């Protein structure tokens, strides 16, 4: 099975592991991030035998010249054909998202479910469940100075970017669009996720509480598990946490349930 035909701006690094794998994992990055956030993942032994794809949103990294998108529906409309192609080529599709990426992975799972290609698992990290209201609906409307200070407090953005006016003028439109994506999102109560759901957070994450993570179980029709790791919103940046996380994911996958009948709303 050759997957070279999957070359796409959405997946700028193509297959990052084995060209004949039966399982692929699609990684969705956080607000302000890019595909390079996951650059070390394909080298981990835990993912051996899994084709790793790193999704890249417009307006950053390899897609720097593309205007950023601020609407989830528009973003997923562009990425949906790629998802469908992955589901055609692989027996199993695993979706992993971090922060904003969790929301995108959730919507990707819903897309695959609507075409009867539900993913093997949906794994979400550092984001409240999609049906919960956003606690910060105003970040995308902040002026540049206030937004810069907000980013400094959140962590995850290099200080060399925040302290450089030229870099900031390139970075802020993208992060503002990303915040708008999540802050203006409206959950459609039309289906639960049939795939097993694994929800994760850092113990010191001030953005996402235990209750926020456990609420993912309310949109899962079947198997749901959660886990907390030591660390903040970007707990997975710690090498020890990442090793443990990937091991936990691999252990979770064999427990995933077979396809369930469609049904259930909340």
C-alpha cells in the first residue's frame, strides 16, 4: 500500500513512519502552533508501525503565505477531502488533538462518522469538551498589547517572538484567527462520537479543569477514558510526559471497541 498520493498542503510532511502501515495517526496542533509542534513524534518507538501525519493549518509553517482561517466549518471543509482519502487508504485512522487541535480532531471524527468511516479512536488533550461554553470569548478581540501579555501568561509561545515587534506583527494575525476559531465555535447537538475517546490534561493546567476533561465522556457513545499528567497546559512538551503519553495511547488502542450503531445526542 503506497500513500504518496496523499501529498497535500494540509499534510506537508506526508507519511512520517511506515509506508505500508494499516493504521495512521493524524495530529492536530494548538492555537498559535503548527505541524512542527509534533516533529519528534514519528521518531518515538511507541509509534513504530503507525503512519504519522501532522496537520498544518493555513497561515503558519509551510503554509505561511496562506491566509489564516477563523471559522471551524470553513477549515474542516478544506481538510475533509484529505480525511476521506486517509479513511480510504487505511484500515484504522486515529485522531489526536492538543488544545484547539482537540476541537478540530473532534470535528474530523464527526466528519468521518457521517461517511461511515469512524476513526479507531479520538484522543483529545488540554481542551474542554466541545459542548461546554468558552470561558474566554474575547481573546480574539484583544488589542495587540493585551493579546501579547495574554500569550505570555498562557505559555507555549517563545519569548523571542513576543519580544520582537516584527515577529509579533507576523504572528498575531494568525493567533488571533486561531482564538476566533475556538471562541466562536458553536457545538451542533446532532450526534455522539461512536469511536472510543481518550481525554488528557496536565495537572496544573489553569485553562482546563478535571471537570472539563471528564465532560468529554458526555459526547462519547462508547468507551471513554481520561488521564492526568504532571504539568501545565503544555505538559506533553516534557520528554518524560511525552514518552508516557505515547505509551498510554498505544495501550489504549487495543481496547478500542468495534463499530457501534449510530445514535445518541446530548
